């Protein structure tokens, strides 16, 4: 059966526990400020491939790295105004079985998202990212199926947006949405600073936000009065259905 949810919500599917901060922190904070329930699923902690600073400290174990990464992600999510859960599927490589897929489909059913944010479909630099994107899309389809857990409220058809990969040209990623995050940039940067294990990326993603901000301003008209300094780029997977092209 189908149903309607009055409270708006959104789901972010992040391969590693910092990805949602770099790539969608602004979107999360912005929509939280607008009353959305924002929920994040971290498929892994990024304990092997994205925690070099922690490993270099010596006397380190995977469990210690996971604990540190969990603490960072929870602090960042709290700043952004989102709830977060961790699947702990491992990284480098990230792998998921049918049980993990159904677990994510169950999250869709619970959250009933009005939109979904996840990784680009391609990424030759990090195979965990497209796998996370594939899982997010397949779980969405399963959560729409009447025959999956009959009697539950099915998910309708939330739009899926792929957030910006590290090197978009090599990922065949081209933004068709530029989201103005000027009003929440301070919160996003606070969340970025929670990622102590990847401090080398703080300045990089600041530059990305500034560049997308310039592009967003140009796309609304550089002579307009609206001030845009920071933005995030997204690539939509599905067509927009509308009765108004304005």
C-alpha cells in the first residue's frame, strides 16, 4: 500500500564516514534549517583507505580507527542537524551482500525520503563510491516494491542526486543543480573541522564551495542583488517532472 508523510525528510547514503560532510554538508544543514528530518547512512567508517593520519600515529588498530571516525562523523552530523547510523561494511574494499541491501531498503521505508543524496555513478579513483551509489539506487527500487515486506508503506519515487566527486571530469559527472549554501557555510565548515583524520581536505573543499558559488551566481545573473558565495553541485539521475519550466 502507499501512504503520505507530512513531515519532509531526506536520506544521504555515504560510502565512508566523512563523505557526507565534504560533499553534502551544506545540503544537509540547509534542509535541516527548513524543517526536514535529515538522515545519513555511513556504509563504512573509511577505516582503511581514508584514515592515513590516524594510522601514522602508530599503535593503531582498525577498531581504534573506527571509534575515532565514528566520533568525528557523529559530531559533524550533530552540527549539521542530522541523525546518522553506521552499517560498518568495511572499506577498501566496500562490499555488501543481500542482507545489507535489504537493511538499506528498510531505512528507505523508515525514513520515507523526499530526496536522496549519494555518490556519482562512476569513480575510477575510489571503487567504494560507485558501489555506494549502486546500493542507494537498488535499495530505493526495492523499497518501492509492493512485494517487499507487504503491508508496509512503500517509498514513492524520491529524486536521487549524485554529489560532487573529487575529480568530476574523470567520473563523467556534470552538475545540473547548483545549491546555494551561503547561509549555512559556517555550519558546514564547522562540520568539516570535525574530520581531524583528513585535515588535508579542509582547504580543498572550501575551494570547491567557493568555485561552485561563483558558478551559481553567474547562473542566476551576476548583476542580480542576491549574494551567493558558496554552493554545492549535484547531478540528478532522473528527469524532473513539472508543469512549470520557469
